[in-house]
């Protein structure tokens, strides 16, 4: 599982390099790869649930009664 961290680091580095060279599509692709790899780790498995909770809270706050 330690190899995953290295892959995430390389994906973030790739996104940074693409952003510096003004290649937005490459930066987005590398960022998505890093996000998918992070969610695949035990630490990142709570991310989808947290995003859902935030979206639900925002929906409840903006919906009129």
C-alpha cells in the first residue's frame, strides 16, 4: 500500500507541471487520477460520504421551507 502514496505524489506533481506549462486539460486529468487514488486508500474512503453530507447541508440551508 506504500506504493499508492508515491503514485499520488507523482500525480500531484504531474498536475503542478501541467498547470505551470498552461495545459489545463493535463492538470485536470492528473488531479482526477490523484483523487481516485486517494479515495482508494483507507484514509480517503470517507471522502465521498463527507462530500455527500456537505451537499445535503447546503441543500437544506438553501431550500425554502
